[in-house]
C-alpha cells in the first residue's frame, strides 16, 4: 500500500534528503542525450527508446515479485487497475519517451532543452486539476526564480533555438507532446499511490508501455537483434546506462520521493537537469563555463533548495495539527 500519513509527515521533515535523491535522478536524466547520441549510429529513435525500456522492465519484475511477497497487504490489480496502468504506460511513458527522442531527431537539441522547461509548469497545472494540489505563492515564487536561473543557463540554447521554423515545427510539437506525457505520467501515478506502492506502479505501467511499444518496432521501425553485432564499447555502455539508470534507478528514486512531496514540488527539481547538463559538459567534454552559466547554476540550486526546505516545513506543520 501507499505510505501512511505518519510516514509522510516524517518524510517531509527531511528536505535535504529528498533534494539529494531528486538531484541524483536529475543527474541521470541530464546524461540521457549523450547516451542517445552514442546509440543513434546503430539504432533508430523508436529502438533507442524502447529496447532498453524492455530490458528495464524485465530486470524489475523480480523486484516487483519480492516487494509484493514482503507486503502482506499487497492488492492484486483488477481490470480497472490495469486500465489505469495502461493509461499511465501509453499516455505517460510511451508518449514521453517517444516524443522526446523522435522529436529531437527532427528538431534541434537546443529546442528540446528549452521546451523541457515546460515540464514543471505542465506538472503543476495538471496536479492542480487532477490531484487538487495548491499553487501557493511560495511555489509560484520558487518556480519563477528557478525559471530565471534556467534561462541564464540556457542563454546559448536560446540563441540557437528556432521554434517556428517550418522544417522543425513537427519535431518541436513532438517534443512538446513528450513533455506533456512526462508531466502527465508523474501526476497520474501520484494518484495511484493511494492503493499501490511506488515500485508496483512503476513496473505495472512499464509492462503496459512495453506491450504497447511492440507494434511500433514491428511495423513502424522494424527491429532486429542483429543490430547488437554493430555495438562497440561506448554503445554498450550507453545502452546499459539507459536500461539500468535512466529508466530504472532514476525513476525509482523519483517515485520514492513522490510519496512524500506534492508533484508540483518534486517537479521543481527538473530545473536541475540543465544545471547538470552544463556541469557534465564542463567535466566530461571540457566545455567552458560562462559567467551566465555560473550565475544561472547558483539561482537554480537556490530556488530548488528553497522550495524543498520551506514546503517541507509547511507540510510538516500542517500534518502536526
């Protein structure tokens, strides 16, 4: 079952812990683009999206079995529950992953980076409508501060971006659909936590998403396992990263924190993705950090810490009354 009110109240008292876990998840998500670039020489966008996803799902099934065996109150999903997992898997994961990957191949990476800034905003609006979460002044201020920081970080991307170019408009719309799918998945799955544990929700939705992706790799982009014969060491490392960390570890971390924080608060951490992207570029690729990027990094970190710290205090105070 989902976390109890007591555990939620206790969890909200540890904002730095949730910040650290969300930061780890965002660090993984920031490296996704690099992994995709290592694979696009051998695989198409649909295969890059879903073949590692299949492996993640298979690897997680033993975890699902172990989790359910250790929980005497585990609920067996009924037809209505499977319908909900299908909505989460197809309307969330399939749309999110395919929209992002396929959209970037038809547009610019800079356009994708900018459009991804909409995910926290879309998540907040959906959480308000579907879950009744409040858009408080504190959240609005922290979102605004974070957005300013990300825009400073993304100054170069903004200069290169071209949203309405007719050649890229289709790709930009696909990226936007992917952003919406990602936000919808997080919000919709938060509602399912009233009945199921986060591990169950994640894996059940992955199962439905994996099944829904099979026709795409049969008729739209036919896939052959012989592609793996062309892999070099970097390709295998990128594939393993997507399967284990991108779709596995990072999502488990995010869903764990989602038990204790509102979706709108947890989604604010997504502003850390471009921050880590800049850091990875400097450390791994030797790119120079501009003064604007350094200033933006400081603003993003400040806004994320503020919303974690003060929202956790406010929620803990409400829980104690």
